[in-house]
């Protein structure tokens, strides 16, 4: 019995609803496989680093894959911070994907 859980964290930067493409993607992920549980989480805080750290600390996170339109976004995320906030970056594997427009 497979107990895999795929957690999707979406950073919502304004009050806009999901686009049609995002809704289709969400539906696809919900139906990807009946033995994989998919959970969706929204982050509305501007402090993405802090929110990710809280999420990783609270959950048994084994890998984080991120998609970003801007490489600057990734640089800000992995830029040097305090040892407490950097520990989640050093201890959790990250996969960064560049989102093509």
C-alpha cells in the first residue's frame, strides 16, 4: 500500500483567483493516481522563506520542488540569512525549475 502524499504549496501574491490553466493543472494533479494523496496549501505571506521553514518544520518534508518565473525569486530564497532559517535549505533537498512563459 502506497502512502505517498504530494503537497502543493501555492504562493498567492494577490486576491486573484486561479487561472483556467492553473485550475486544469490542479484537477490533473488531483486525479494523477488514486494511491497518491494530493494536498494543496496556500501561502499569502510576503515572507516565503519563513513560511517554507514553518511548513518544513511542521511536516515530514523529504524534497521541495519549486517552479519560478524569475531566477531572482530563487536567489532571494536561497540568499544567506540567519543560521536558523538557513538550516532548512541545507537539510532539505531542493529542485528548482524555471517556469517558461
